[in-house]
C-alpha cells in the first residue's frame, strides 16, 4: 500500500497560469471560444468583497448541466446560490451556480466526470493526479473530497 493519496491536486505552475489564464479569459469571450469546449469562463461577484472575478475553469457536462469541480477557495462565493456569466463554446449567458459540498454528492459527481473522460483526460481536465493512473472508486473520491476539500458548482441556465 502506498502513502501517496489516490487523488491529489495537480495544478500547472504559477508562471504557466499567468500566461494561459489571461489568454483563456480573452478567447473564451469570443466566437473562437467555441473551439475550446473543454473550458469555460465563469464571471461572478465576490460575496464579501463585491469585486467581479473572471475565472477560466474546465467545463464538465453531466445530464445537460455544466459543473465546475474544484478545491479553490472562490467556490464559497456560490454557497446558497449565485448568478454568474458563463462563457462556454463561444456563447455567454447568465447561469445560476449552486455550491455542492455534500461528500457523497461531490464524490459521485467526480466519479461520473472522471469516468466520462477516462483516466488520462480526467487527470488533465480535473487538475488532479490519480495514483497508478487508474480511475478512483467512489470511496476513494469521498476520501479525496475530505482531504482536498473538493466541491462542485452546478451551473444551470436561468429561464
């Protein structure tokens, strides 16, 4: 048995993000963003600061809805629900984001997202590494939710 966690965070180096994020912020708001279906730009207002943030993230589709899977602290801006402008596939629309923190629910979302991609793409799209390069089980995802403080934001169209 390895001491390495089954799931661990694996983000690009800060220097790479300083180049890629501004580029993604720009491109995702244009029709060219339609060619980058694996990413979306989520623009929201901070709950406490009132400041506007635009964050490029991986776009995960499940049952017709968009999800963000993350351990980043900005997830708390969606506690209790919040509206966001979402630029995805070349179109920007107002969506409602709902923070999901329930351990079992988040683990199930992560497992479904990872399985839909396969192990190699899942690690890249989810910003995580999987021990032995295999897909984690739901129980292993539950452990990762606790250890990494993973949550999900479900984005649904405003009608």
